[in-house]
C-alpha cells in the first residue's frame, strides 16, 4: 500500500493529475463536473434536514459539532488509506487561511439570517460563482470564456426565479439591507476559497488536504461559538438533531469539502461553484419526498433554465485568449 511521504521528502504527482498550471481534460474533467453535481444534490438535502433540527440547537453549536465530527471522519479515512499517523502539515498557514475563509462564510451566513430572511440571502448567494471567476483571475490568472460568463448569468437568473418562487413582484422588490450586505462578505470569502485551494495545494494527497482544512475550519468556528457550545445540553438533544448532525458531518461537510477540493484542481473556479445554482432546484425533490409539498410548475421553469445554462457551461471551453484583437476559445 502506498504511503504518503512526510514533509521533507518528494512525492511526484501521478501522470494526468491536474496541477496549478493547467485544467483537466477528458475523463478527469468529467469527474470534476460529476463531483460538483453530487455536491449540489447533497447540499440540497442539508436544507431539509437542517431545518428540522434548527429549533433544538444553536447554529454555532451545530456548525461546530459538524466540523468536529467531519474532521475525525476524514482523519480515520486518511489513516486507513495511508497506514500511518497524520503529521503536522507543511506550511500550516495555508489551512489557517482556508479554514478562516470557510468559517467566515458559515458564521456570517447565520449572522445574516438573524437579520434578513432566507429568500434575499439566497439571492445574494447567486453572486458567488461570478465573484469566484474574479478571484480565479486575481489569484491564478484564470480567464473565463464569454460563453461561460453568459451561462453563469442565465443560471443565476434561473436560480433567482426558483428562490423567489417565480414571483416577479418579489424579485423587483428585492433590496440590499444590512443582513444581505453581511452575507455578501461571507459569500466573497467562499468565492475566494476555491481558487486558493488550487493555489495552496502542494504534494499532499487530497484526503489529507481536506482533513487539515476541516480541522482549521472547526477551530475558527469553535472560537466564535464557544459560549453556545458550552451552553448546549448535548445529552438532551432529540434524535432528529443527531440524525441531522450525522447527515451534515458525513455528507455536507466531510464529503462536500472533498468534492469541492477534488473539482477545484480540475475545473476553473467559476465552473466549480456554479453548480450551487442547482441547489434551490434540488431542494424541491427532498422537500416533496418528505411530504413538505411540491413546488408549483412555474418554479420548475427556473430550474430547467438553470440546468440548460449549466450544461452549456460544462461543455464550453475552460479558457480563452485574445488573438489579433479577437478572442479565440482554446482548451487547456
């Protein structure tokens, strides 16, 4: 069984494994898209299960415990795969930054939800892929093809249509308040996270990289939520809370962190987070299956529009360049 070499030794990446300098192609690129499709479906399920647990536990305590258990889970997987105890990572400042960015996103999301309603904050969420494209250029000089940008705008419009339940009046009445502005800062942190994963990742296997990122995120959130964590009577929590915690730490923390980092080294930043646009549409399925009601047919229109736009985006080239005053799409 191959072992991960600790700091100070050399580990060459296998042929075909993407590096910071290029995008994946062929089956490796397809796997990146499939990873984010699974990511969107798993995140959608967390809204339904999380909403059932929310009345019984403070959000800070819930997020802290999900990252704590997710770190332990990823630790066990890493030890099982590589057969040796985990070591302190090289350049730990990388994980301090990545963990801080994700902690900022989760903390500010809950701060914003105390001020604003979920609908306008959901609309702000649609800005993340566009912001990630900007950060991709800033950190990695990734250039986004015009067709990809157009697809992102169309997908965002479809997601907004679903979020506002197809009510044009509600969309026109949307305005940026204090809660939305706070969440916008959190979304910017989330958008910066994806290109920095590609920039910061070195020779360590992705499982170990995910473990250190989860651990750093837990520490940051624990610092913020310490009072709520200490005040929670963990033994008195109902079963639905522990069921939700189990789903959150296995699927929408440990696995989704791995999926995002898996895709981030294979796809441009704008394409990675664009699959979040499918989350509002995917929420329709678990909500209907759980007996909470199915969405109106008009809402499915936005979901279909989002899906078509993302399909166009997935098939589009990953970058573009200017040649003699005109842009040419080229694959990398």
